[in-house]
C-alpha cells in the first residue's frame, strides 16, 4: 500500500504482491514449498574444437626463401615437419537452472545456458530426467525456451515485474555449483539497471546470492510469483560478491511468446546512445544550455 497523506491509503493495483508488515519477513518456507517442484536443473553437453596445428604459415614462409629451383617441395625443405594436425573435439559440459511455465513441458531458462550445445537434459525435483528440445534462443535478451515430452507438470505462477520496487523481498532458487534446490533470499537493490554492452534488458539488481549454476532459475517476490530470471553477477572472483542481476519476467514472457510462435524475436532499435549529463559536462556547455539528454553516439 502507498501512504498518500496522513489518513488515506491508496488501493493496491491488481496483481500487486501482498504487503509484508514492518518488522516481519516473507514466509520463505512456504514460498519454497509452493514453488520448488517447478524448478528444474539443466545439464548440457557439447564439443569444443581445440586447434593443434601450427598457426604460422610455414609453407608460405619457405616458398618465399631464395633457394630451390621453383619446385614447391624444394622450396619447402622443412614443410614435412609442419603439417597441420586435425582439430581435437573436446567434450564440454555445463549446468544451469530453469522453471516450468506450462504443464505440457515448456521451460524458461537463459540463452547462454543452452546456446550452441548438442544435448540438453532437464532434471525435475523428483529426479526424473528428460531430453529437452530447444524451441528457441534469443541472445539479445538472454532468454531460451525448452520443451520436454511430459504432461501434468507443476508450473510456476508468473508475477508482474513492473510492480517491483527497491527494497522488495525476493527469493532465488537454483543449482549453484550443481547444488540442487538451493534457495537464497535478499531484496531488490535497483530496477531498470543497464549493464555495459547490454542495452536491451532493464535488469533487476538484487543482493540474493547467485552463483554459476543459478543461471536461468527463477526469482520470486514475497507472494511466491516469478518476477525475474537470474542471469548475471558482478564479480571479480567468478563467484557471488553481493550484486546479481535478473531479467524481468514481463520481458521474458514477451520473448517467450515470439520464440514459441515463430522461433525468432524481433527487437526494436533506436540507434542512439544516451550519455548521462554530469555537472561538469553541463557546465562545459555554458550557462544557456537547455538541459535534457545528451546523445553521444548515433548508429546507422
């Protein structure tokens, strides 16, 4: 509820999470009990090509030397020692999290968890395993949709990320470092956060502990509804350092709909980069500067 004056409390918009009284906390035990069955673990397998050959073009080097009679074999007396070796296919395995959004097996996760892999295995809370089909991947928003061949599955309740505010309680469930069904809690630290090199997603910043393996897992509000997909952390060590980022569920569901319908996503693009106007920058424009946004870059 929002206090508008000393005596009046404005009504809550429809779908607003139930308020938590001052001095109390959400019932995290109840949230985990309600939601854990629809959180899944994701294991991926792929291959990585390891180049074992010499990168330097020795054949061209010896061809340019001033000896021999023009015969390639004579111009390359040592080339037999520098033949390229085939690329070695190295197996690569990865882990992530996801959550079920439809009872017939649709699952949301991060694009970076499944993009480019050869096999995806989904593990349910009861340890059943399914080979998953990648329905679609959108790298711009880091959203992917998976499908498993199952029926009557538990699903998560989808919330409204537009109604989140700084200070709201949140809870994350996932598999950090492969530790299944790990729950961590915190608050919303910021909303609409832009990250360097990623101007499309207005991230939800939280202090809920998120680590490798949490990617793709759900972020819940105080009512137990999904409001975000845990995606990134800010870290100098590779592990949690108090700052994590989630993709707003409203954006994720829009992307999901396009991926399910057409297999691809159309993104709007303004083609400009806006720079923050600092006090020093404003002063450099002179006293008659009208203010407003500063466009620092225009892309074709």
